[in-house]
C-alpha cells in the first residue's frame, strides 16, 4: 500500500514538474490596455486574438485593463480618473471582473475580452459577448462586481500593476514580452505580434 502511495506521489510530482516546464517554455505576453482606447481595440482584435487562437499552446497571456488611468483612495473609497472618461472606468472594471472570475474558464475570459474589444461600445456590450460564449448566466454577477466595491478593488490592483511597469504608461497598449519591456519589441509587436512570438519562442510552433 505504501509503495502504491509512493508511486502515485512521484507520478503526481513528475506531472506537476512537466506542466511547469511547459508553462516556462511559453512566450509570455502582457498587455496593458484601456477598454475604450482605439489602439487597444485594434491590437487585441487584430494582433493578440489571432496569435492566441493560432498559437495558444505556445503563449501565456496576461491582460491588464487600466492604461493611463489614475487611482487614489479618498475617505476610504477608491476614486478613478480614466483616460477616456467614466465609461472607460466602468469598461475596465467589467473586464477586471471577468479576468478575476474563478468560475470562468481561461478560454472564456480571453474570448470575452476579445469580443468586448471588438464592439463599438465595449463598456455596454457585456451581455452580447456573454451570449457569444454561452455564459449569459454570469451577467448579473459580473455587472454587480463592476458596479460595486469589488470592481473598485480589482481595478485598483490592476492600476498598481500598471504603475509598477511605468507611471503613467507612455503608450497604450503597452506590450511586454517575457516580462521585460523593450521599446523596439513593443513597436514590432503592435504591428506583427506573431513575428515576435515566433522569433523568441523556445519551441517554435509549426505555424511559424
């Protein structure tokens, strides 16, 4: 019995290590963006979306919906000033709530963000995109999150992440590859993200 337990433990450990190695070999793409920014919408729909769909096994995406916003706590409550106004603050909170929702699969989160950023009014299109990924039941919960204290806390945390990179961001979207910002790589990624991924990938995807 003890031998069987030991074998199972070793198998579990080996599986976990193998998964970690696979994750480490993925190209890490971090996108710091704004929900109503035209350049952010263009990049996510025309560059990030096709790369993520085609090279999903080779990339790991981190999305940070905040951009050039600011946040300060006044009388115990978070106050935000967003680059494109209050509607963008709400749109950023909607996407923050999606990204931190434990009941949504990572694939659904990505497809929801891609869908929202493809809409004329991302801040008002949650139901349209939830229907597209067949998760309409999440609507009330996500809206409650975005409109309440939880949405404030999540957006402030994304603000802290953005400020750690650069305060304020000099350009939105800002794209960071493999956790290191490089202006030349950023400029190339905005125009041809796939070329960047294929160049830096440890294990070249077949489609490269």
